[in-house]
């Protein structure tokens, strides 16, 4: 029922559209035009003004034809990581990759294409069972879920959600994901001439290095990671550096462990600064909360049933990465993240198979059909009219 050639052509066209985080204007306009061209009521929200890019999330509604069925949110993000300009996709047998000097952009244009194709098929076949659908295409996901974090929650009247934004084989259902802290520290030193009077200075880079040497970084346990990813400091080789900026993160499936890891890094910084007779300014921020969807929740059962119908191997999983699913869950919409088959994401060897692109659209359609037949749950629906607005 899905159109294989249409899926392939649209994917190849979309990955050629430059849309690095914060620069999604062309991509957003294109998706908005596609949705409007289908006759859907589509709009751009005000998130762009809040995050300073001028490009907001795109939201479209398709009314259902099954009274009482849950409203389903479908999500993929429009932005890519760098290097994402001038992408030229190549096809090698069943595999689509880039020319090798950029990413491919399957993260997350594979998800975008699957949702667009599912909507088209439903419009072409109006008798296919469906509940109300809310398609949400977010911006600036790769830079810290900024699009979804600044979305107007009043626009998201949905009962359960699907995010198509995970590596792995179609049929994999990510139900757990970590919370994440961002850490930014400025270590203060004292400038001095490095050749004439180095003893009069305090080398901020050395202080930072001692702090880092004392930190536990990498994989701390099966649920927790920590990393220092950015160091900036120094003015010249003959000046004892008077400051250095460090940026890092901690993640964990356990909130307690994430807090403990962030606290430990902060204590390492303060101890190193105190030992050198200087100070450090530390700013920590929780970027997003953890997601933890019950394996017995309706959205998991619906997706599992749909996977079985398609002959996929359904399995629940957890991930160390963040996605817009974290934000939607925090807004009270039980949401899972579906694997789309994309591989080696965020690298120039990123690739995806044509067969997985097609399966993604089929999987979304089957989940929609399964959800339309799902018995309403009074607790889930919170005894309100199920309508996507």
C-alpha cells in the first residue's frame, strides 16, 4: 500500500536540503508546504522566537474516522548535526549513504519521510481505520531538544505518542532513556609572564587538567555516563592562562546517579581550584528528564501488536541518547521511540537501507490501524473527549 518509489524519491530529495540545527528554515517551509498540499491543517508554532532561530515546530492534524480511538502523536525532527551541508546521497545496492564528506541525514529525515508517507496513504485510502493523528515535526532537536522543549504544550492534545528517531532494526521500541545534565565551568587563574615570572601566576589550564584527571569519566556503570567534551582557554604561549572554560555532561537512567555524577565532577573542580589557591564558577543545567514508559502501557502493546502483524521482531530497549520522546513523556503523553534502521548516525559513514525506509512507513501505518481498534481506557483518556487540536 505504501509507494516505494515515492518514499525513496522523497528521502533522497529531503536529505539534500541543508538543515543543520538552527538553520532549518528551508526544511520547515518544505514540510509545511507538503502538509498543506495534502489538505491538512498545518501550522508553525512560536518555538523559533523562543530559541532565537526564527524557525518553529511544524504541527499538522488529521481527523480520525474511529470514534473513541486514542489520539496518536507522530514525531520526527527536521534538523541534522554537522557536517550537514551539501549532502549528496548515493545508492549502493539496497543501502543509501552520503558521498563520504558529510552525514547522510537519515537522522532524522527517515522519520520525516515515514510520517509523510503514512499520512498520504491514509488520505488516499480514507476507509483505513485511524484515530485522530497529530504530526509534529520539531526543530533543533540535535542541540538539546530545544524545539520540543519550547513547544506550546496546549497544542499537544494527544493520548500517546511515537517518535521515529533511534538506531536499530525496525520493531525495536525504546521505552527508557536517560536524563542529562549540562555542566559548564570557568576555572580562574592568574596571568603572568610565562618566561619571566611564572611563579606569580596560577595556570588555569593546569588546574583544570588536575580536576579532569581526578574525574571518573566515560561509562560509569550500566546506566550512567559522564564526559568532558570542550576545553577553551589561554591567550598566548608566553602568558600563564588566567581562565579556562570546560563543558561536559552526565547522563543516567537513574536520576539519583545522574545527580551524583554531576556532583562528583563539581567537587573535583572545586577541590583542584582550592588546592591551587583559586576559584571556579560552575553552572549545571538539567537539559531533559529521563523517560520511562511501562512495558504494559497501551502504546507499547499497540506497537508490539503492529510489529507482530508485519513479521518484525518486537523488543523493548533502553538507550543512552536523548530524543523528543523525553519531552513528550514529561508533558504527560506516554511516548516511545521507534528504531528506524539508521546506522552510524552523526558520522560521515551514516547509512540506511531502502527496505528499512519502506518498513518504517508500513510500521507507522500498522500502528495507526492497531491504535484505531484499541479499546479506550478510561484512565488513559482521563475521561475527556479525545480530540487533537
